């Protein structure tokens, strides 16, 4: 397989996170897409500055998946900057949850392509469903498309979850806030969710879809509960805002911090 920069999956591997777990998730994503994988490491982040470190990971990946086209690159600069630059051309970028430096926040918030963040202890259900968390907005479309693609590539169901927590008259415009009925609101939320997914279910007719419209004042908590058995959770990142927390939003940050499975973050469309 030709190592075409336009088709790569690119992943950070270094000593601050469980690097082989991150590399394994990236390898699976690359194999699902029939694309090459590039691993990048920082020379200063290697134990003793030794360069064989990423090469050893490459050997382990090739032993496990002989058909995988994988290469490694050690850089002298900043890993986050390098990954974000590669994201302009890559199909997907992958980073481990960095609980020390918080690098995964920067990657998820500023990447130009979908990003997957891998927790230290990955879910033991790699063949589980793909969980999609949406706000019911046209800006959700990139995340919806990515989630459907992942479910189709993996051959697993998609669980689409919308959690609403605001005044029903605002979030669901056809509900009278002065005659609020939870059942009526849930029905309206499910209808809006179905409308959001309609075009995508036509495009991916082989993907089984389960819709969940739920009320909770803490959407992140509900999504965390819903992704307990998921192989991957997918959410969108905001286009508005200037800081990393603003760009990610509370729900995405909650999943990135606590989800037991890898989390895919997809930049929303601009308004």
C-alpha cells in the first residue's frame, strides 16, 4: 500500500500515555479504511532520547497485522503542533488521553479532520455499537456522518442519543413551556432525532440504528452511562469560541475525561 499523505491515519505515541493502546486503536482505524498509518513521536519525549522506541511499536503492529502499512517518524518539535498540521491532510488523527499535559484537548478542539482520543484502559467491547451524541442541529451533520461511517466499517449498530436539559419551549419549539409534559417532550425529541438521521439511514441502509431521546440536566453524565458498552463514542466540537474548553463544550470534555471507550470528536460545520 502506497503511503500517501492524503490518505493517512496519524497517531501520537509517547511515554506520557499508554502508547501501544493508542497505536492499536489507530491501526484498527487504518485497517478499516484500508489506509496507511503513521506514528509520530518527539525525540525529547523518548526515554533517554533513544529513537528505537517507536520502531518497536511498529514491529509489534506489523507482527499483529502483517497487511498494515505502518511507518514511524520522530520529530524534534512539538507533537501537538505536528499532529494538527498533519490533520489538514489526514483522514483521521488519534491521540491517547493525556491526563498529565491535557494534549488530547488541544488535538480534539483544533484538528482539521476527525480525531479519536483513546483512554488509558480501553473498553473491553471492541465489537460493541458506535454511540453518537447529538444536540439536534444542522451543525451535527459531520459527527453524524462520521458515526455512520464508523458503524458501517465495523459492521455494528449505531446508537444515536439526544439528551435535552433546557426549557422545552426553547429546545423543542412545538412544546408549550407552560403546559410541559415529559412524555410529549420526549416524543418531540425522538421525532427531531429521527429527522436528523433520516438522510444518513438512507445512505447507510445496512447500519441498524437505535434512537434514544432522554431528559437530564447533565447530558455528559447520561452519555457516559450510555457508552458503557460502546466500542466508540462520537460527538461534535463547537465552531464558536476562542479557547479550547469553549471549542469542545462541556459534554465533549466530559466524555474525553471519563469515557471507558475511545471518543471520536468531529468539528462542526460553520454557521
